């Protein structure tokens, strides 16, 4: 996409409002604007709340991580930061799969396996979930993905390889800043015959633990009513980007 096309874009009407973001159309049908809200939900929106300043942090942090991934040859939908809460992105046809990568046992994996939270995983695990609010995002395997025609086998192969490449970039980067990348969620989509990483990468979509104390510095503080939610998001931002 030419720099000029990206320069001249204007925001138009709302296309979609999700739990944490709003997507706007633009004057260019190939581009959208992602607006990051402070709203937080958990447990398929049974729990709702606000994390003050989260939108600004997630917008800026996602931008920094997308830029790092692009340098490592991961194609992302991110094009440019427009404001504190808005980024310009390629418009993707989102694949209805949530891809989760895990380096340490936590959350639903602890529940499913009975292993203690914090158990290291020798070889990172990739899991697939059906992105469907009415169904509550159930787990899928490759055969289910084929049956539901959510992605072709070639696309799924690419998604799995890319998910591990992203983990290979983010995990050491975060560790250098004192953060253990426990697990994270990715979404991918198609545009112009290619696949891109979409959505966001933030403490909403990653589990991040302090390397020394194992303190939770992510949305689990909101999910589990641990307190200090805003402070945790600010701490992650400070370590990875700079002063809040
Ligand atoms: P889980 O342990 O609850 O399956 O979550 C795994 C990772 O995925 C964790 O980093 C949080 C993230 N996640 C989302 O981004 N959105 C979701 O709806 C869920 C359930 C998890
Ligand atoms: N945001 C998701 C929801 O409301 C879940 C989560 O992140 O825990 O269901």
C-alpha cells in the first residue's frame, strides 16, 4: 500500500463495536481505524468494568509490538498510529479462529489438565478456539476447522507457523524487560490474497508475569479481582515503551 494512500485517509462510519474496541470504515475501502476503549469484559461478557487508561496503553503497546513483529517478517494489519486511542490498519476478512500460544501452564490449561499454574511447558503449545460469542469460544482441532471451513489446511499451517514465530519474537523481548510471556491470543485475517496478524497484542490478550515475583501484570487482575489493575497495565507499558 503506498504511503500516500495511507496519508490521505479519512475516518467514516462505525463498522463494528466489540467488547474492547470499535472499528471504523475509512475513505479507503482497504483500510479501517481501530479505536481502543477502556471497557473490559471477562467470562464471555458476564463480568464488565472499566480499566481507566487501558485504551491508550493497549493502542500504543500494540503498535510497538506490531512494529517489532513486522521487522521480524510477521505481516500485521498495523499501518500507523493516528492518536492516543486510534490506529490505522488494513481491513481484514477475519478468520473466526482464536489462536492461543502457551509457554507456561495457566488459566484454562491448568483447569483442563490439573497441572499447577506456573508449570513450565518445554515445547510451546498452540491451541485453536472457535471465535463465537454465542457458543462461548469452544476449543477446536484441525478437523473441526476443516469441517467448519474456517480456514484451508494451507492457511491453518501458516497460522500455526506464524503463531510460533510470533512467540519466538515476543517471548525473549518481554523477558529482557522482566516479563514472562505465559500465554497469549492471536487473530488472523485475509486481505488481497494474503494473510495478516490482526486485532491487538496487549495485557488484555496476553498473560504477563513479573520474572522475579511472578506478580500478574495483565487482565487476570481484572478477571480475578486482584486489584491494582490500572497500575499493572501502566507497569507493562513503562517496561516496554517508556514513561506513561
Ligand atoms: P485461557 O487460559 O483462559 O484459555 O486464556 C489463554 C490466553 O488467551 C490468555 O492470555 C488470555 C487470552 N484470552 C483472550 O485474549 N480472550 C479470551 O476471550 C480468552 C478466554 C483468553
Ligand atoms: N474478553 C473476553 C470476554 O468478555 C474474555 C476474557 O478476556 O477473559 O469474554
